C-alpha cells in the first residue's frame, strides 16, 4: 500500500466508486427524464431521493 491519495474522492472513497455513482446517476436521470420513474428499482429510487434527482 502507498500513501498516495490521488485515487480517493472524500464523499465516495475512491475514483471507482465515484465512477459507478456517476454512471448510476446518468442511468437513473435518463429513466426519470423518459418518464420511467415507476420502473426504478427500490434502490435506484432511494439513490434518486438521496441525490436530489426526485422529491419524495
């Protein structure tokens, strides 16, 4: 292990997690924009709420 922190983003923990969250955000936003909100999984719905993509 090294002390190199260049792959860490505080709110996500790592660039890999950040990239996964960004990809998920894009997918969930697209579903919302396409009026497919009812087809979001419960986890994706919670993700959308937590990230301000929809209001509860």
